[in-house]
C-alpha cells in the first residue's frame, strides 16, 4: 500500500490523502468561496453588468447624431438607389462597436476581425436580399468580377450593386469604429477628423443646400470631444487618488456640458463670418489621384510597370447600343464591317437611325420608353411624326455583324414607316426605337421605307419659337407629348450653358436659324476639336458644361450640348444614335458601314414637319456635305471618316462573325465555360472562408469561456494548476484519481525535467492555497511571479506534445 508521505513536504499539514479534481481532469479546482473565510485578499471576483457605460449614454447619442449626418449626406448625394439600407447598417455598426469596446477579457484583434466579417456579410445580405431582392450569390459573383477584373455582367447593373454594397459596409464601418474609438480608445479627435473628411467628399456631389446637416455634424462632434475629454480627466483624477461622490460628478459633468455648448455656439457663429476658402490645387490633385488609384485597383486595372497608369482616371467604356448612353472617355463598338445598304434616294448616302433618348441627368442619356413597346407584323404601317410633305425613301440593309446591344436594333433613314421584318417599336407617344422581334443574324437582309420630311430651309424658317408662334405649335397633334418628354434639362445645369446658348443665337427670330447657329458654333473646327481620347467628366460637373470648358469630345458630347441648348431655348430636341453614311464601295456598289461609323446626332421637332436632323460634331455633316473622300459614289459627297471612339483593340476581317472573348458576355447574357468555372470556384472559396470563420470564432469563444468565464472567480494558483493538468493530459500524462498534487508533480517532473522547478512552484502554491492556514496563503507578489512562469511551462509542454506526435507518425 502506497504511503501518503511519499516525499518531504513543506511545513504544516499542506497535503492530505483525499484526491483533488480539476475541471477537465480528475483533480478538482478549489472553489474560491472556500477561501472567503480565510483571507479577505482572496475574495472571489464578482461580475457586474452595469446598464450604462463608464462614458455615459450622452456620448453614444452625440456619436449617433454625427454618424447619421454623414449617412444622410451619402443618401442625399444620390450615389445609388435603395440607399435607405445605410440607416440599418450604421445602427448595427454602432451597436457592434459598443459591445466590442466593453468586452474586457477577450482579445480585441479577434473581436475586430469577427466584427468586420459580420459587417461584410451583413452588407451582402442588406444589398442583395433587402435592396435589390436578388440572391446573395449574384452579389458574390459581382465581387469576384471586381476583384479579378473580369466583368461577366453588364457594367451598369454590376456597378450599382457593387457600389451599394461598398456604401453599406462603409456605413457599418463608420458606426463600428466610431463607437470603438469613443468607448475603448477614447480618441474623439480621430473620429471627428474621419467624419469631417467624409462629409467634405460628399459635399462635392450633393445637389442641394447642405448647411444644416453640416452644422449638426460639427456641433455634435464638438460636444462629443468635450464629453470624452471630461471622462479622460476624471479617470486621471481617480488614478491620482481623488475620490468623489456621485453628486459632485453629476454637477461637474453638467457644468462642463453647458460650457462646451456655449463654446460650440461661439465657434459656429464665428465660422459664419469667416471668408470662404477654396481647396488648393495641390489638395485637388491629391484627392483626384487617390480616387483614380482606388477606381483602378477595384476594377483590376493595375499598372504593369511604373506608378503613372495607377493614378490616371478610369472610366469603363460605355455601351453605345443600349438603353442608356453614358458620356465617358470611350464606348464599346463592334469591330469591322457591321452592315451595307443601298438607297433609292437621290442622295444615296443616308444617316441610319436606330434609337433615341429623351432624359439626361448631366452624364447619362436614358429613354422613358425603354419598356413600353408595340409589335407590328412585317410590312405593317408604323406610326410616324411627319404630318406635312415627305419623301418616300426605300433602303435595303444587309447585316454583316449584328451590333451587341441590349435590344435587337434595326437601322434605317429618319422616321421609318415600314419594315419588311416583324418589328417592335418603343414609344412614349413618340417612337423612340425600332427593333426586330427575332435576333439579328449575319447575312440577314431587310428593307425599310422611310418618310423623310421634304421641307426646305425656307419652309423651316417659318417656324417661330414656341413663345412667339403659339398657334402653330398648339395646332400640332404631337406637341403635348413632345413638350412632356423632350424639354427636360438637368437640375444642376450651370447658368453658363444657358447664357452661351442665348449668346450664340442672338438676333435669330425662328427655330431653324437658331438651330443652324448652334450647329455652326459647335462644329467650328477652330473652336472645338473632335477627340476620342478625353479626360473623364468629373462627377460634379455637367457634361455639357465640361465640353464648353474643354472644347473637345466625340459625337455624343456635341449632340448632348446642342440638344440641351435647344431645350433651354424652349425647342424640343433629342439625341439619336445610329450610324453615319459610311463609305462607298465602288466594287460592290453599296454603302459600307463599319463599327467606327457609329454616331450620335440631334433631331429637333418642327410642328407640321416632324423631326429634322442636325449634326453639330466637328468634321461631320449631313447628306450633301461638300467634303469628298476616296471611293465615293460618282457625283456624291460624304463627310470625313470618323476616328474610332473606342478603347478596345483587336482586328477582325470584314464580314467575319464576332466571337466573344472567353469570360465575356454575349448579346444574350450567357457566360462561357471558363467564366462559369471561375464563378463556381470563387463562390466555393467564399463559402469555405465563411465556414472556416464560423468554426474559428466558435473555437475561440469556447476557449475564452473555459479559461475566463468558468474560472473568472478562481485564483491565480488554481488557474495555473488547472492549465498544467490540461497540458499534461494532452501530452499523454493525465492525473489519476489516486494521486495527490505532489505525486502528480513528481510524474510530470520526470517526464519534463527542464520544467521541474516551475512545476514544483505551481504545485506548492496550489497546495498552500487549498489547504494552508490563513496566514500562509500565497501573496500578491508570489502570484505575479507565478504568472511569469507560465510561458516557459506552456512552451515545454507544447514542444513535448509535437515531438510525441512526430515520433508516433514515424513509427
């Protein structure tokens, strides 16, 4: 039978024969309440959950007012639709930041990582499910496209979905780190700096007076800084030994807030009389370069060498054949030959129109009739707006490369009245687009009969401005619809545009002369330049005003400028997209239209005559231009060939079938197999990362619960001995029920001789704490020294654990 006195023991009856178990082993950790009667110094630590944080709820109220001022500025800037979800993500960010800031016994780095991941998936859910009502997998695929730089969806839908996700996560982030910086780091100045910077960025894009939210933001931030400064000062006084009662704290807090409020009002009143300063040029360049770099990185446009391209403005190419047309630096055009045609007109070269736009927001043209359509069988009479004399022109068109657009557009000279194929027209009372019911195919041929107004320049000069020729305008059957849809101008259009239109048309008494003057000024090559390489239009500057400032652009710039100027003068006008005449092929005796011949021009409505074409682009003119080019039809003239306004490259043989690049979107919106594989891989990795994050945080929470929550009231010696037992069990030496602490210590010391001294020290303090007399309990200095031994013990056990597993693996 084993003796209970197996070795020399410390003085006193410190060890008994009764076994002791520890949680997770066969030792039992002593409950701290057993020492309550022995020593006041070892009272168990009790957990308290105060309803109010140490800094008070006033700080949270002020922070909420400040961050929602920022969110309101983002919503008012109208970056994207469905921005109401920012209100929810901000509130959840504030709550998460407060909770993380007040958790004391858990690593903050892990909590930050968990909060960011939670905000990320929260933003995905709000953006996809709540705002756009689409599957969250769609948003993940768009994120993959942005990260990899391979866009497999239309840029407009992709950009709106991605940008709302970005704003949602930004709002969560602002609320989260604002609350954490206030309630954990006590850094209100940093919060004020970040919030004010974001407010300044949004002020450049808000199209309304934003003075009141700015005042609210500044006022709440000043009071917030004052409140946190008071908390820091009170903490310093407390650490220096000043102890006061609750009444004194409430009184000084009240006085401090009143003084801060007066100080805030004084600052705001003084700021009203200070002169306004503009941002210096160096600051403008710095922020523009930063914006350009961020846009290039998020779109995968990384420079291969050097830093120059990274800071160049990025604009995705606009889709020329679509429901909307954005004025950017370049457009997507089909390569090579698109179609060829013959015409019965005396002047055989014709502008071929396909669709038009009526609404303009300063940067993008859209059509109010993009979803309102009517179907007509082949050869049926289509509605036209020409009510006077007109010429019938028959045009035969053969498709070589169908344009890759959002609809199956078909093209014909102005105001087509019949097509030899089943036709769908889009109309809001006025026909805006002509499409074929079935997709266009290579080699397909159709015939179009157009009703081109036969009015001469002398006839058109009889049309006065609406304010002077009210009878003529009111008697036209289309004038009500025309006025409703074709008189709109951007709300933030600068007065300089209207002043320029009035100046250029000064002295004219009729609509035709005014339009010809606008056309002449814009197409003057000594004043304006046709250019396909243009700087991007700033987001806070209207494209028409930008053209008048830079004096360069391609066809859509000039068509937009003349259309808006005509509307400012009270004349209905619209932008038309299609093709210019192309070039004459003398061998085939046809007019050939290439992708680079895609063109935008202007149509102005004349009551009694219908839509009349004008082309304000420098270097271009309508049919009958005196300019000549090689390979033209005998006796016919044509304008110079327009350079290709597209940034895409690649040569293709004339008449060859267009083949989408791998991973690109075709006209029907389907992806290639490679793109689908990349999509599945990205979605799989996203789900894998999500599952791994959940497992990691569950393990970390379980570990924290075991080591901190269950043992929150345990003393240092008990906690340390419990850890030794756990590590010993993992190393293959668990404690037995018949062993005393000293017997178990002897087993561990033989197995880990390098840790014999620290193990003996842990055992001694544990036994003294458990069974010693009150005057022999471990002191604070001994507990601190014991904590310093833990890294050496932990490393010794872990090395032994890995060595043991390695030896087993080799065997």
